[in-house]
C-alpha cells in the first residue's frame, strides 16, 4: 500500500532511486503548503498501474510524474501564477500549464515551491 512517504508501492518495475525520494519530498512540501490538499491517483494504465498523483483544492493544483531522467510537477493553471523565483522551467509556451522538471542532483527552492502551491490554491478559490 502506498503511503504519503512512498509515492507507489514498491515492486520490481518501479524506480527505487532519487526520483521516488524527490516526488516524496515534493508531496510533503505540497501538504505543508496546503494542509487541506486532496491527493488522488489518476490515469492508471498497464504501464503505470498506480497512476499519476494529482493534488487538488477547489480544483486541480498540480500533478507529479516520474520519467527516466527527471521528475515533472505540472501546475494546471501555472501560466496564471506569478513565479518570481523562476521555478517553472518546462511547458513555458503553453497558455495554461507550466511545469518544473527536476533532474538528479537538482534542488528546488522549498519556500518558493510552497508559495506556488499556495498561489494555485488561491487562484482556484478565486482570491
């Protein structure tokens, strides 16, 4: 069973490395930024039976995906969010979404990330 510390139940087909730790760390930051956040697993398929974590509060905030060489956090309405710390580094051309790709060895500004989560919640709430 998956817990908040492990994004997926471990089996031989899942990455057991920095990507799991990175996604777990981001999960904790999201929960710290918004204690009322709801996490669901979406888009389950044979190649990814556990699905993709999606966090919401009065609408979608972001999703987290593990790829071979990076972890991607995509903010559903990221194009509408201020990003003074310039965390967004992917999906910059889109009119709606923005993403943060984190590669092995990279660290994210935790306070700036939590500020993005809080801003996304405020946008969802119409504030």
